[in-house]
C-alpha cells in the first residue's frame, strides 16, 4: 500500500475508484483524495491517462476507453463503492474513420456495446455519461461529484487575473452568456467565441482548444472573448468545465482579449500558474455567475 494513506483509514474506508483520462485533472482529484485519507484504485484509460498517476494509487491498471465492463470488474474487485470519472477523452477521434476501423481500434466489450447502442438515447456527452453512470450503479458503483476532493480548484467570482476588463469584453460577455447557456442546455458544447456582439465560433465535439484555434483563424485581428459556462443543469459528476495554463497560452496565441468562466462550476487547473500566466499575457480572466431569472 502507498505509505501516503494512513493504515487505519485504509482499513476502514472503502477505496475510491478513479477512472482517469487525459490531462492534469485526474492527478488533482487523486491528490485531494489521498489528503482526505482515501485509498485509491485507478483505472487509467490507455492512450489518455498519465503513467505518473501510479504513484498516487493503491491499485493501478490500464484499460481501454471502450472497456466499461473491464473498468467495473477492476473497481469491484478493489472493493470500491464510489467512483470519480475525470480527464479528457477526445471523443472526436471516435468519428475519425469508418465504424469497422473504430471497432478494431477500440475493441469495445459487451458492456460498452450495450450502453452505446441500447442505453444511451443519443451520443451527446451527457446522454453517454449518464448511461455509463447508470450501468455502474446497477453493478454497485456510485459515480460521485468529480469536484468533491478538489473544491479549492473551482473558480470564484470576480476579476481573477489580467487586469481591469475593457467595456468591450464585459459587453461581449453579457451578450454571449445566455447564448452559451443555451448551447449548454442542448448539450452541444460549453463555450463560444464572441466579438462586438457577434458569435465567431461555437464549441461542439472538437473541444475548447480547437475552438480557440478556429476562432483565431476566423478573427485574425484578435480582440475577441471566450465565454465558457456550465450547463444550466450541470451534472457535477462529469464534463465539468475546465481551464488551465494551456487555455491561456492558446488564447494569447490567437489574440483573444478575455476569458469569462462560470464561478463555482469551472475547474481552474494549476491555479497559481494559470493566473500568473493570464496576468503576464494580459488575458483578462473573469469568474461570474448566472443572474437569477426575473
């Protein structure tokens, strides 16, 4: 057992299951769980997760992204009752070729096939992930709030970095916010790019980084703002909006003026580094909330 977990807690507390995708977020969650005295069983998604997660795990294994049945068996054998599922999985790769080629590449197990074709009413993120959560629940595994062990990473309200926002950034944010909420409600995406009250680009399956690149190509003069929000009925178990240093670097590279995120429902990875970078690159970063309906 990893010595970071107190023996008494390890004996009395069931391990937390962690299904880990790409990026820094799985490590943030795992480190928070360990600080809370929780032993951890990690299922690392092959081709996505970082091998360095092994050092935070009491048990660790690699499994394919389309091997849901295998995830469940591993986590149940480890004694898990609660599971957190975090980290990017580039869903666009699943549509990059003919279906037969995808089957050969991912080799889905029977549980994944059943969820994909029978239980998910469509292939949007929330539909798929809720079907996954339901399948886990049927097998005795409860998918829980992905921010439970890293609440300090959630953005607070106000100007977070980058200096005083211009009137244009504030006006564009006011204009784009309800529109971003609408695309979130439809489970299309979580972000859009706006300039002078004109929508430049809308996020869909490609993800935020690709959206930023596309917005920069469409608006080479720069000065645009990215607005990234949670869905109106955001399920905090999965697909929570997330930004980090790479987001700020990409915004700077493509001449954005500002980034507006939802306070309390957006994860800021490597927080100090992200805020320092936004200050240095003069990308205004604002956390705000949805005003109550009148």
